[in-house]
C-alpha cells in the first residue's frame, strides 16, 4: 500500500475516533496507533464478517 494512502486512512480512522495516534517510545519521529474503545467495539462485527466470508 502506498504510504500516502495509508496515512490518509489512518487519519480518517483517527478523526472518527477508531484509533489514537501516539509518538513512538523508541523514536520521536515515528508514531504508533492503538484501537480506542470505539475501535474495540468493532471486533465482534469484524469477527462475524471474517466467519461469513468463506461461505
């Protein structure tokens, strides 16, 4: 995936409250992303879609 597309998608997920962006502990010029409570709430849905897919 092109880095500009990834950056755009991460920015969208962050603006919608699904992920939180933090400065990486090991390198100040890097960022890490973690799921927020809102993002974690999607896990059951993603699991069901994953199970439904092969059908």
